[in-house]
C-alpha cells in the first residue's frame, strides 16, 4: 500500500469531501495561498477557489462565530485553528454556541462543523504553542472529539467528521504532519466511537491517544523483549468513547496504563482510568495508572520540555512496576 | 411619523404585531410576578417599533438572531403565542421543547436562529448566516439584533470587519435603549456608536426606534440593497425599555429616574404614537383598534392558560438532542 504523510492524508480528506459536497468550505487564518504554516492545505485553494478556502483576519472568535452561523444555515464549515492553544480564544463560540445549539433548540437547529486544530509538545514552541487541550472540549456535552494517531486515522476520521451533523473537534499532533503511514487509494471512513486494537497482548493494556499510541507501541516493543505482553489500544475518538473495547481489554489483562499528552490532572487519563475502575474493578490486579503531560506550563528549554511528556521508556518502566505488584504513582 | 408607501393591511399588521409583543410581555411579566414562571426574563416592552419595523421588512426566509431580550424579535418574525408561552414555562410544546426557555427561544420555521444569553453572542452566528447566503446564493438577508451594551464586546468588531471585507448581506441592528444592564450607556461607550461601524466602511444610520414607519422604511431600503450585495449595514435604533434589565429589577431609581421612564411612556410610546397616526390618517377607527386589542388580549390569555396546563417534557428527554443522530446521549 502507498505511504503518505499525515498532512497529505488530511489534505486528501478535505479535497475529497469538498468535491463530494459543495457546502463544505474551509475558513481560518492563512488557509488559502499559504496553505497554513504547516502547509497541510497546500493546493486546495487552486482547486476550490477563495470562496471555499477562505482566508480570515487574525480573529479567532470572529471566524469561529461565523462558522457556527454558517453551519446552522446549511453549510459545512471546516474551521482551521492554527494552534490548539488558541482554543481559549474561541471558547464561547465553541462551547456556549456550537455545542449547545442543538440541545437548546430542542433538536431543531444543528451545527455540522469541524474544528481542525492541533496538539503536542516538544516542538520547542513554549507554553502558548505546545498545549494539548482536548480534555477541555471533551468535557462539554454536544461536542465530539477525534484524535488521529496516524495518517490513516487522520484521513478516515476527517471524512467522518465532515459528514457528521454535530460539531466535531479534531486534534492533529503537529509533530506528526510529516510522518508517513499506509493509506489506501480507495475511499474509506473511520466510524466514531470504535477503538482500534493496535497490538494484541495478554499481560497489560496500554491505552494511548494521538501520538501517544506510538509511544505505547514502542513501550510494548521494549516490554516484549522482556517477556511482557502488552496490548495497545487507540480509542481514536475520546467523545464518543469506545468504552466496551477498553473494558474488555482491561478485564483480559488486569492491568492498565492510560497515556495521553494532555495535562495529567483532571484530564483524559483520569476519565478513562475512572471508567475502568468503576466497571472492571474486580478484574484488576493493579491500580489503573495515568500518564499525562506534567502539570506545568510547557517550558521552552529542550532540557525541560522533553521531561514533561510521556516517553516509551517511561511507559515501559511503569508497566514493569505494575507487573511486579509495586504500588506507584505516576508523574 | 415618517412618510411611507404601504397599503392598509401593512399598517394594521405593524400595529397588530406591536400590540402582540406588548401583550405577550404583559402576560410574561405577570407570570413572573405570580411565581408561575421558572427563572426570570427580560421584557421588550417599549421597543416594539424596532422589532416590528425591521421584521415587517423581511421575508420569512430571511434570518434574524436575537438576544436575551428576545420575545419581541420572536413575535415580530412570526412566532405563535402558544408555543412561546409553553417555552417560557418549560413545557414540551414550546418552540424548543422547554429546553431553551426565554433566553434561548428559537423559531427556525420563521427564520429566527435564536435568542442568545451571552451578550453579543449571536453576532458571529448572524454574520455566518449571511456568509451562507452569499456562498450558496440564497439571497437571504440576516438581521443581527443586539443592544447598546453588546457594542462593548470584541466579537462585534471582528465580525464587522469580515462582513465588510466580504460584502455580506447582514444588517447589524443596535437597539440603543440607553442602558447596559444597570449602567447608563454613556458611562460604558466612548465616542459614537455609529462611528464604530463606519470605521469598517459600513454605512451606518441612526433612526428613531419609537417610530415604526421610520424603522420600516429604512430597513426596507437596506434589505433591498443587502440582497443586491451592497451590505453590510448598520442601524442604531434609539429606543427605551420600560421595565428593568430583567423582571426582577424593580427598584432601579439608583440608575434611572421614574420621571425619565414616565416621559418615554407618555410621550414617545411607539404603539400610542402609531395608533394616533392611523386614526388621523383614517386607516382604522378607534373602535376597530379597540377590537383588535381585545382580540389579541384574548389570544394571549388563551395561550397562557393553555401553557399553564400543558405537559412538561418527559424526564427521558433530558439526554435527547445532545447530539444529532443519537437518540439518548447517555444510553
């Protein structure tokens, strides 16, 4: 199968959906000729023109609000938010308006929009361009949240998101834009709420989101060399969450580590760990462990930044300790 | 009164709609004072000529966005008393199945995209609705209602900028009732309000918001031009709210004198003025007008009685309409 980058996968998904449905359009800062700073959208304006690849002023609440109104009245906007950190700027439009409109109108109005943004530290971009803020929006009923872990997921989830009648936020890991993965030539969609078992195992379950899936896979590789069989699961969407697959694996292996790049406290790792505790407690041989980003603003210095995020070695180390029955606290 | 080019039915319709709003609000206020309504509400009384003058210049397919003080817009855009009172009382037959209430009432069937409880929160939505109109070529015009207090919100400047850049068919209608909640507007707004729109090259008008014909005449012209792609436009409508910020804001002399309120009610009431003009012009007799008033009062009374007896939504509805396509979000 051909290999393409995550960036190309997103670009293909958008182009295919824009060809299929003329109500789909892209709106955001430097999306047209510039194709975004990450060049993810390169070439789209040539095919679809500036009326459907719409450059905006630097005004995140403004263009987000416009997208909400456009979605309510018959179009399917894909909003490009240059950095996930800017999500704080659009919180009212996303969480008070987009997320609640369908509910507050008793089901009469809908907001079929996609918010494309990113997450991920270690790009040496400091505290306002490195955050992983997906837990903030996953907290809000009415929003769906997708977290692609490779080019394959990025394409399939984006196409599903565009066809979904709800507001969907997709977080791409900005360090993965150039990572290649096998992506079929023919069309496919990845349904929301279906986790992917990336690697089967019997001793411990490693649940990872976004780029943390690769971290878990590498940890599983290390552990395999030591005779520990780790299962790796990628939920792919955290809202909706495929709880059944996660619980099934937890019951099978009896040990779980949840790895996510959001801050550890009050985050995705805590939520998933809690659900497993509530529903698989009597199958567990060890406490479910959370491994998130350190609860500090992301530092600039590489010497500091690198120790704030989970690593394969760190996950493997915690897995060993869980296997040996040691009581531990991550981070 | 302003000059006009209407037939008798147009005048009667404008009068009827203004009286319907006043009557609706009198009943809503009474429901609050008699503790029959959950929560609280914001009265539109005194501002009727604004909503009616504007909405009578719109087609049913044109869109509006409304505010926390939104009953007037809802009635003026064509809503029925029964569904409105049901919504105010949280009943199943309300426009939003009781899920929105007074501050979120929406009536998609008549192009009302909804009231909004965030001051200025719908400015993006209105501009986005106009974006859809331009992108899909529907010819619809969107009117964005907001108060003078909302002119302090940054979102407005962001969306006006984009509306002007893209010539969107949106009319920003600022209902200047002189008070930003409990504060005189002159204390919170530096400079002139029309100059804010003019700074973006948007044609701005100030109009007597107590003169329904003046409002209607101006709106008709602007709507026709907006349809031709000459938008956006801005209107500042000088008006007055008879009640406090909300129904519970009774003792308000610390920010507004009784003399001032009396002066507006006695000398500038939009309904009294228009009624006098209609009689003078021979459009309707006093008897015909009294009959119309009585009929509206009876309609409102019947709707209130209906709504008071109507069913609450079944508790199973609590997790419905969270997501399109998911019957029960928590199932």
